C-alpha cells in the first residue's frame, strides 16, 4: 500500500494537488479537517472528545489527533492514501512513524510544496475569506514555520522528503509530483 504525505505552508496548494493525485493514482485522500468532522459526526470516543475541543475553538491535541488518524488508516482498503494536513508537529510525525510501523506500511513518500511568503500571501488574499488578512496570514506563516520546520527536518533525516516548487500552473506542479513519486 502506497503512502504519500503532502505538506507545506498554508495557501501553497496542498489540497488541490492531493485531490488531483488521489484521483489519478486511485488513492484515498485523507484531509485532517474531514476526518475530524467525520469522527465527531460518527460519535466515536475520540470523535466526541475532538468535537468538544473544536466547539470551543481550540486545536485538537496530538494524542486525540493521532488516535483518529490511526483509526482512519486502519480502515484503508485501496491502493494507498495521501495525507493532507497531517502531521503538523514533530510529535505527530513521530507518532505517525509508529502508526505506520504498527500497520506495516513501508512505502512512504513525503512531498514538501514550497513557495515564498509573498506568493503565499497574495494567493490567500485573493481567496477573499474574512480571516485572510495580511496580518493573520503572516501570523499563520510564522506558526507554520515554527511548528513544521522540525517535521520537514525529521522526514529529510529519514530520507523521505522531496521538495517541489509550489509556484506555477497546477498541472505543471502535479506532473512534477507524479514524476517524483513514480
């Protein structure tokens, strides 16, 4: 079973690329937000705990997030999957390695999409969402770099990280990712 993680800063195109690649390679697309909402709506024990935390506007702690991810991965039956939005912290990356070991998953590729801060800021400002102000975008980028830099280094040290330029036409970037993972 093939495993792919796509990560990078907010607005770099992770979701767009993950959906396209999942479709082309017949992989399950696992979005963190979607699996949290699903676990909450299904009323699983972890889902109930996550819902209570999310309803207060707080981030779901690593232990609950890791448990929900493991439950989701245990149910995968197809060719493989793409994780989009997870892991976001070093603790999550280490836990994910253990989950992969427990489930005997050993065909991992990690794609790091990159773009400079000004490109990302412009993309997010064009989305027109009320929470996408220059100030909030710069803060989200700061938080991203602080929390995700260790994840990038972790996967580089394990030999999994593949850097891809996230600037350009969607299909060009998609083609580059497919070349690197095949």
